[in-house]
């Protein structure tokens, strides 16, 4: 096992992926990252966004979630929080429910990481300008070692994805490809 490392799969929910034009590549890459982590005995942690029935956590002032509060108020929140079946968690994987964009905000992720002795997190997910950016920034402020799997992240805006990967993330994280990470 790569000691003190965890792979964090973020917002890879059917409902979130519906916002992308093509999901085949991202799903294949994330599935390969998960397989590699499991082979290396690296814990796989899933962070999913979701709310209580009626979405009492969603403020109408929140620009990301407030405009869709009616959608988050759906009686079947389990359906909204469902991870895509191609990369579904196994029974021993950890799932954290978050209430905001960052995987840390409104979740018990930090408690899980501390309890497992995790100091290095490897990030994968959708979207680059949302959960990946917010989680990376918060993780850096919490002094985690961070790697980002560039081809295991995607954004609806490819230019934003590239700018974040090539100009912003490199200031606080190691940005690598899936191939490089698998070969480590």
C-alpha cells in the first residue's frame, strides 16, 4: 500500500455527469484509477453531493444550489446521489456525503482521512472548476499532500479545465496523468 494515500472520487454521480456532453472517456479513466488504487491497496473514498428531503441545507442565496432547490427537494435523494454504475463503490469503499462544492464542506471527510492516517489525497472528479478546485484549495489549506489526475477530471468548459490544470493547480498540487500515477 502506498502509505497515507487515498484516491478521492468526487461528484461522479449520474445526475452530475448528465451535464457533460460525453462521459465515456472520463468514466473509463476513473474506472482505471479505481482499479489501480485497489491493486495498490489504496483506499477509495467517494464524495457525493446530496441533501436531506426538502433540501433544508440549500439557501436561495447560494448561486450554485439555490436556483435548483426544487430539484434537490426531490423525495428520492438516493437517486440524485447515485454514483455512476460503471464506477460504483464496493462494500468496503468509504462514501462521504457533502452539502457544498468542496468534498470537505458539510461532510466528515476530514475525520475519515485523519482516522485512516491519510496525508496524501489523489483527486478525480467532475467538475474541475467545481469540486476539484474547491477540494484542492481546502486540502492545501489543511496541509494535505495533493495529486490531481488531470485526465480523471473534467469540466463542461475545456478551456477552464486546461487553465486550472496547467496554471492554477500546479501551485498547490502535483498534476499528473492517469498513466503516470498507475506506473508509480
